[in-house]
C-alpha cells in the first residue's frame, strides 16, 4: 500500500492539468532551441539581412511564450476556480512595464524599442507561468535536467570550437577575407578589420552564444542545475542498490558542464561561479542564521554596494580606468559614457534598444570601438529604461530572493518526502525528452540552413555535426542526469532539521546562489540581456519560487495560491483584458515586423538581381506596413544613392529621391549620426553635378548636415575631417582649421590608446594614413592663411 502524499494535488481540472503539461513541454522546447541557436538582434548592424531574420526569430519565440501564458490564463479563467500562485515577480513586472512604456515613447527608434520590450517581457511571463505549472518537485527536476543537459551540449560546442572549428575558420578567412568581411560591411585595411581579426585569432570559445561571457553565464546556471541533480542522486543512494553507477554517471555529466565553464575562459563567469559556490555553502551551513538576521545582512550588503560604487568611481576618476587588465580600461570608458548619457535622460532613459544609437554622442574620442551595451546590467537598464525600468527589473530578481529566505528556514517543519509513482515519472520524462528532440531536429535545421557542400560526404558530415550530434549528446546527458528514471523523492524537501530549527533546503540554496552568481557576473557584462541567457535565468528563478512554495504545508495561503474567482463578470473582464492584450501584441509588434521583414528580404533579392525599380516598390510597401520603422526608408535612400554612384548619367533625380527618404528617416530617428552623414554625402554629390549658382546652396546644406552629424558623434575624426573639407570649399577657413585640428587630435588620442592596448601591434589608423597626413598639411596651410588675414 502506497503512503499518501503529504503534498496533495491542488484542485485543478484534468483539462487544466493536461494543458499545463503541454505548456511546460513548450517552455522546455523554447529553452532548448534558444540555447542551441545564436540569438542576439542587438549585436549586428540593423540593416544586415542576418540581423533582420534574428529580430524576427526573437519575436516569434517571444510570441510562443506570450501565447503560452495567454492559453494558461484563459484556461484558468474558464475553470471553476481561478488558482494563481503569487510569485513576487508581479510587482517588479508592473513597474518595469510602466518604465518601458515611458522609455518607449522617448526612444528615437520606436520600432526597435517595441521589439526590445517584447523580447524582454516574454521570458518574465514565462517565469510566472512556470511557477504556476511547477507544482511538484518532479516537474522542477525535469526542468533542471533539461538545463543541465543543454549545458553538456554547450560544452560539446565549446570544445568543438576550441579544437577544430576556430582553426578552420581562420584558414578559410585567410583564403578569402572578403567573403567574411563583406556581409559584415567591413572594408579591408580599416580598424574594423583589425578588431575582427583580433577576435578571430584569439580563438574565443562561445558555444551557441554571441560571446564567451554569455556562454559562461549559461554554463554557470547549467552547472548548479547539474549539482542539484547530482546531490539528489547521493540522497537517493539508500533506496537504490545500483546507486554507485548512477552517481558516477551523474557526476560525469556534472563535471562536463563545469569543464564547459572553464572552456569559455570567461573570468567574470568563473568569478560569479566561485561567489555562487560560497553563497551556497553559507546557506547550507548557516541558513537559519541568515534567515533570522536577513534584514541586517541586507543592510550590510547595501552599505557594501554603496562603498564599492564609491571606491570604483574614485579609482576610475583618479586613474581613468578600473582596476584590472586592459578590458577594465574600456569598461570604464563604457561606464563613464553611460553615466553622461543617463544624466541627459534621467527620467526616461534613451529608450529600449537605443543605447547604441546614443552611445556615439558620449563615447570617449580615444575609445577603439562603439558598443551596444555598457557591460553592466544596472547601467544598461538605467540608460535605456530609466529608473523605473531598473527598479522593476531588480524587483523581478530580488523580491523572489527575499521571499525564499524565511520560507525555508524560520518556520519549524518536519523533513518531508514527496512520494510519486516511479512509472509516472518515467513516462513524463521520456515524453518531454522526445518532445524536445523533435523540436531540435525539425526547428533547428530551419533556423540553421545547411551550408553548400561539394560532395555527398561533406553534406552528411555537416548534417551529423550541425544537427544530429547535439541532439544525441542531449539525449545521453539527459539520461545520465535523470537515470534511474524515478521521481527523486527527497529532492528539495529534506532540510535536515535540527533542535535549533531546519536549515535551508539544498535545492533552494543552490538556485538562490545561482541567481546571485549570474547577477554578480553581469555587473561587468551584458550576457543577461542575451535572450537565451535571460530565458534560462528566469527559468531558474521560477524553479526557486516553486521549490519554496512546494515545500510548504498544503493550504491556499501557504502555497501562494490566490482565492478563487467565481463571479462571472470578473471572469469576463479578465478574459477581455487578456484578449485585448494579445491582439495588441500581434497588431503593434509581430505583424508589422513580420510583413516589413518579408518585404525587405524580397527587396534584397531584387537588388542582387539588379531589379532596382522592383526593390524600390518592395521597400515602399515595407514602409507602409510599419510607419514606426525607419529601416525601409533608410534602405530605400541607400539604394537611390547606390544607383547614382554606379550610373554613368549622374541623374540628380536619384539623389533628390535619396534625400527625401533620408529626411523622412530623420523624422523617425533623429538621434542616429549615420542618417546625417549619409545626407551630407547626398548634398555633396548634388553640389558636384549642379550648376555654379546652385552649388553653393547644396554645399551649405551639406555643411549643416555635417555639423549635425558631428554633434551626434563628436568623437569621430572622420566626420570632423569631412566637415573641414566642406567648410574649406565654401571659404570658411576658421571652421575648416578647427575641424582639421580636431580630427588630428582625436586620431592622436586613438593611436595612444591603441598602443596601450596592443603594444606589440602596428598601429592601424582609424582615419586612414592618407587622410591623416592630408589633414596635417591642410592645417598648416590654413594656419598660415589665417595669420596673413589677421596679422
């Protein structure tokens, strides 16, 4: 006779229970697909076809999560009782949404802001959904096993890059550099090529992520998920006579995930992992004391944070850098510029996803490259979402952490064991495993088309390495971590009670430490904003909340479930609110982006075929589909300018059309210097082909546009150089002299930092050696002219 469970199932209908299992499978598939496919819309030029498809892919994944939450919400409202677990995330999410809306209205590129907000909010809703679904430790174990198994797959990808593909990529690049550089819009002999080569030859290991730091953040989370499962095996050793085999297999999988963390060579992630380990040990050994004195500990931590910030600012202002290696020099430049950016936009920020657009206005002149993020998550949120966005995101993280401390330690309760049917767990685990495998086998090939191959052998090899091997490794890792397929009875509940009260549960301690470790790492990086990392991070938080609530004695109050809603009118209003929200998402976010992207991709194909008129029609259609998006007009203007440059007739109408497009782009995004730089080129071309009486008017317009471009990017020597040439041509000698001098000054400061960063490398001129020498000669000549004019 089976012993009755001490944690009975809550009163949910069979239909709702089935729907929740389906939605859990969907969430696991999303995590699996995201963490095995490189996704970062903000990391590539916005006009590249690759980035367009990445942005749409991110929106499609976000749509799946929005729909999942909507399905659960509607199913629950339609049930006899509306049961809802309060997660602690709701307050933070509400504040964050308000801040995001305010920041979105203030954004220069509103379409980019809307897309960024949607991609950011979707994983938060997923976390709330998972807390509702993860009503047993069995489900939590399956989610953690999925994350840990994906960590093993990531390790395989990192090892493959370290041992093989990085070297192959270098060899292919050396055979044909232009093949790599052209899609990225990089010209040979430029600083951009040097930076590309520097990243290439350092052979960075980043797995399926954009950077090694992002791979490190994910490996940190996967490592602690594996640790939880490994400890669960140790605790279950008495119940299973074959426990040494299962402990060895689980330990091996855990070691592989840790090896992946080491392979990334991410110092921030490794430090975060060490810090998380220390927190884990402290919670296990002194959990009760931490709970009793948590307010005092929080106060001390806040004081330490304030002191650390003061020390960092003091050191940075004194030395012009942060303590540490060369990377700390550039991080100080990022942070310094970000503080100035926030000072100019203290209430709203510059808008979600708009950091890169505004960064050039504050970028130090000596800095080698522009960035899309300050590599510090509080600064990133503050500069883009304003103070409300930062407060909301911190609340999303730290309110659940605060709520989980006392629930596992202060109240006295007996050690508890959840008994489940082993065959039921086995069936569920295998069902989820097959579902994830089907998603990986059928969806990843659509996202990662097979490269062209000369022979059948090469094609088979590519299919095996790109598609089959990761799936096979996932199967093996999942089985190693979960075998034997039992329910893991003790997981999360056994708290080792003593006469002084129980200690914090091992699962809760490990998850708590993981969240702290990732947050610490992202004080010097942006990995948390990469969608796969953010999705996994919030899944870990949901596991922590669910573990805490599952370990409480059964009652509506203690489990976090709200009271049931039985009034039909309230249900109707809730249903209407959900439908309105999902319709608004489709009409204002997904549909415009999907239609616009489709037309832009068709336009790229038409341009490749030389069908320029058809491409203009497609871009005009894309513009009508999305009145907030400046990209279709920008591409249209570039196409008109390209036609003028390649045609022999020098048709001024092409330039006038390009000018009209650029003026419309500026109305939608007046903060991007590139629009004004391109407009300057158009006016310069119009001046060259115009009659003498019209030439001066076009040159004056070019001068005005160039000055606006310089205002938006004052640290760009190229813009100062072009402005000086225009000023000299229309006889403004003083201005020309000042701008040539500024261009030289910026180039010199850049060269000094380049020499500091790369002492053994030959300096690569950012302005170009020819233009640099030309500016020096012109400055000498103009200085002489000014002395003669003003003796």
